[in-house]
C-alpha cells in the first residue's frame, strides 16, 4: 500500500511538472483602434496564437500564428498585427489590427516568447533579455528615411540586435534565420537585409571600425542559417 501511495505521488508530481512547463497565456486589457470608434477588450497571447476578446462579438477575433503575416511590437504598450485577411475597399490590402495595452507591458521575457512563437520574423522594439554577453558590440548610427538614431549593433551567438537608448522605438531583434543577407559596401557602412515584412534593408553607419572578425562572423552565421533550408549538413 505504501509503495502504491508513493508511486501515485511520484506520478502526480511528474504530471504537475509537465503542466508547469507549459507556457502560460498572457492577458492584457487593451484598446483596439478603429477608423471611426475604438473598442475595448482583452488581448490573449500564447503559444497557439493571439485572440482578441471584445465586448461585441463582431469585434472578437482569433489568429493562429500562421494567420499573422507580420507582428510588430512598437513599444511596451503597443503592438500591431498584419493579417492575410483582404480589405476589399482597399483593393485587397492586408488587414491591420492595432492594439494599445492599458494594463501591463510587453516585457523582455514575453518578447523572447514572441520571437519563438511567431511563424514569420517579428519586428520587436522590446528586446528579449540577454542570456550571455554579446560577442561583439559596435557603436553605429541607424539611418532613417530622414535623419537617424545612434545606438549599438550587438552580435550574439544566437541572434543580432540593434539597441538605441536615444530612440527605443527603433530597437530591433533578429534571429539568424530572420536575416536574408549582410553586406559591407564600404568600410564603415553595414547593410542588414531582413526577411521581416516591410523591412527589407536597414542601413548602419559604423561610428568606429568593427572589431576584428565581426563582419566575417556575421557572414558565417548567415551561411549556417541558410544551410538547413537547402538541405546542407
């Protein structure tokens, strides 16, 4: 009897561990922006996708990650979804849903989960937490359509990021397989070509020479990221 009881306790403990390991859903009170009149509801983000629970059934939506063409985290309290849903009155343009959080923030920990869950490369201005120091740090200026902002390109073993304390809205995070190419047309000019929707190429002026081996490291990591897709070993 004692052995049976002990076995039940062990099984229950193992089951509890499995359930505890399941990623939790994140719930936020939000305002959903409309052209004429905004509405309020709850945005639920989890490993299966995103859903918006509104007071009116006609405003309620649910998307699997494969339903989302582009996820943009524009600040800790703003995010937008570009879906594959056509807008007939706008000649078939993809439909955009914009949400403003009124309770809670998109944290670095949630940004890390979003990077893992998204079916397509997300645009993240909230950067996931550092798990290790960067291999290389390069002071740069990110060129905008007009002007720009200063910050750092940080090269990690698992990803690349641009961090700007001047304009955090221009922070960016890329897994290696989110990047299409890297080019260096001039000694102090780097071009980062991404697969993120609406962000083909980002231009960076290096404010000092890059550390030895940094550019070669980027090229090597991009080659390694492409090899699985083409059947390489």
